[in-house]
């Protein structure tokens, strides 16, 4: 029986069985056109494998290959026991070209971020946090953990550490509806001039999966970031995980005239973290 909960589709486009283009690629283009034309919207359920086989007179193998490719491209989401759905568009964030926080970045893109502060406490820095902030282990830091939402959907879980003596009032300020960077600049006169970010693909643990409303083991994009003031002193370290199915990062590359300087920068900026160096994993140039 054909389910009634998936969106109807335009059947005028058909598979050209005489074409040299593989059938699964033709099916992918037909399904993408349903999205481009607005017939299918993000969140809509699409016909299942059996229905697609019947509509286009193709094998289940062809349908499965097309759906797999669309899932890998982030066009659809397949939910076990529920069906196949059009994926929400990914949210773009600037990775290295602009030193802005999540809140400001989303506002500039016309989105309305919502923040839930999970905890905001003063704690002694462990060795990892201390190494990023260049302070002694045990030094007091303000530990702020926030869950960030876009359109009521959890997107990012971030834990921020700032030395307590940098600006003690930060320990109690309400950051629910404001940018941390904007607050530091306006209230404390602290302007962050540069930063260094380390990006890594990881899998969601149980806590991250629960808070981000995803399955345990789902892909996440992890960012470790250190921000500095003009004097070169690190002021902020944050550890963030972003949902891999909803996030995309943009990087702007600039070619410099002084090629020797370019090589030096590329071999030191995207290499080892302070923790790696401590463990003996020194930077190397992967272009050798």
C-alpha cells in the first residue's frame, strides 16, 4: 500500500533507458529537481524505495544507489523505521577569515540564534585549558557551556573558558541573548584581534547526542579555538561541536606575493595544537 504521508511528485520526468547516463544519476537529478522547483521542501518525506521503483520502472539497486549518493551529499536524511526526508539546508559559518562568534555570525546571515546557558561557573583550569590560555594549571577560569539553536533546532554545543581575572563580572552576566565577543568589547574594553582554530571530525558521545538531538555516534565537526588580544595574550579558549548534518564552514584563502612567508604560515597555522606539541607531535608540512 502506498503511504499517504509523503509529498506527491511530478511524474513527467522519466528515466531515459537509451541514455549513456547511469540510471541512478538520472534518478538523482529527477529528485533534486523536485527540490529545486519547490515541490519538496526541507522536512518533507519522499516516496520510499518500493514506490520509486514502481514510479520509474527501475530496480531497487538503482534506487538505493541514488538515495545513498543524495544522503552523502546532504540532500536527504534517512531515518530508520520512519522513512526518507528532505534535509534542512546546512548553516554556513566563517572558519578563519573573520574572528566572530557564533551569535554574531548567525545574526549577520539573517538567522535568529537562541542560546541556552547550561552552566556558568568559576573553576580551576585543567592542564588542557591552561595550555591553551597559557596560564598555570589550577588558575581560576570562567567556564561557560552553551547550547545554541537555530529555528528551535540545536546546532552547536560550546564550552568557553576565560581567565577569571580578565573580567570577573563575566561570571554572572546573562549571555542568553547576546554575543560574548560584543559584551567583552563593550563592557570590558577587550577587543579580540586574532585567533587560531583547530578543526576535526568526531563522533557524538552520549551527552552530545542527547543535547543536540541526534543519534550517538553521529558525525560532528569539532572546533578548538583560541582568541588573542593585540598584545598576543590569549583571552579565550572554546571547545565546540557542531552537528555535521547541519553545519558547513567557509574558508577564504589569500595568495601572498611573498611565497616563503606563505609556506611558513600554512605549515604553522593548520597543524598541531598545544596539546599535540606537549605530547611530541610536532608540526609538519603535509605538502612535501
